[in-house]
C-alpha cells in the first residue's frame, strides 16, 4: 500500500478520415492509424459499428512516482482544486513545465525546497521530511517532464492519476 502516481499521454484517434472533394462532396476513408491499432488488438475492426463515427483513445503511461507526496500535493492543489479522490487530472503542458521549473528551483535552493514544493501528508504517503528521498523525487520529476515534453506531440493530452 502507499501512494502510487502515474502520468499518462493520451491521444484521440478517429476511425475515419473525412475530406471534401473539389465539388464539395464529403468522403469517408478508414484512418490508417486506427486500423493499425485495431489490427494489433484482439477486437474486431468493426467493433465500433454501433457508434456514430467510432474512435479509439491511445493511453500510454509515460511517468511513475512512488510516494512523491510533494509532487502529488502540487497536482491536487494546482489542478484539482484541492480535491484528492484518486481521480484523473488533466495536465496542460504549461502546468507540467511549471512543475518542472518549481522542482528546479527547489533543487537549486535546498533550504527553501519545503516552501517551494511542500510535502503532503496522507495515509501511506511516505515521509514528510525534506530529505534525500524528497530531493531525488524532484530530480526524477525534472528528467521525466523534460523527456515527456520532448517526446510527445501536441496530439497527446497529459493526465495525472494517483492511487493510495
């Protein structure tokens, strides 16, 4: 038991590509990205035949923390209005950059780290001390965010979710 934290990149993929020809007529063609995903799944390609247009959401876990309670507290306070119910939280890219910058500031000023990103206490959230584990969580967070931002296109939405 304890605080497990996940960062996901999620992309909406339409089952079809729509276009209009020179006369203004619409055409609908299967989206090759959707077809590729469905062919790799164990679902039939026409699984969406009872939907209006069909789609898929590709969700990939791109980050993980364990008991990084200061990071968790920041997500909850900044993006979930202080509500902590293990819900999925949308993370705009600029807010992810903001968290990275806060971690960098705390790493540069260790004496102020607890004020910059205060530890959050909770049931099985781990230590609330600003110690070597806390600082390592900040380093990992900077590296993770840099990697995620550099390697996910704007087509992907970022979400945070914790489990405890």
